[in-house]
C-alpha cells in the first residue's frame, strides 16, 4: 500500500483544521466583540452581527467536516482514544486548534517518516 492515501487524509485534515481555526478566531476575536461591544446601530455592530451570523453558520458546518476528516485520519493512523479526542476537542478552542493540527501532523509524519514539506 502506498502512502498516497495517508498523505491525502493528512492533507484533508490539515486544510480543514486550518480553515476551521481561522474562522473560529475571526468569529470569537472579531465578530463577537464587535457585535456586543460596538455602539448599538453602528456599522461596526452590524459587521459583528454579520460575522457572528454567517461565519458562525459556516464554521458550524465546516467544523462537522473537520470532525469527519480528523476521525478518518485517526482511524487510518490507528490513534488511541485520548489522542483522537484531544485532536477533536482542540478544534473548538481558538488558537489551540493550530497546536493540535501541528501535533497530529508531526505524529503522522514521524510514524511514516514523511519529510516536512510545509
């Protein structure tokens, strides 16, 4: 069996982890403060409402896709339950999701002796 399917599984997971991580940061660190801290009726407050509504919905759907990609990678790599759960839960915490993605990528590459290209 070649490493191509494993590389694709890892790539799919990494893409989803980064997309979900960026959306969560924008949602929590930009959208929510603008929505609740900007003066009522201002364009900043409306921008915050837009971000929390539309990016919130997008993040929710994409997080479900992230969970699927992470779970498929975990199954393929035969990760233990604690490592898998940590990886899945870290996708819910802004910034921590990037650490979890780095950790999972490092583990997959170490187990398969895949060189770090990106």
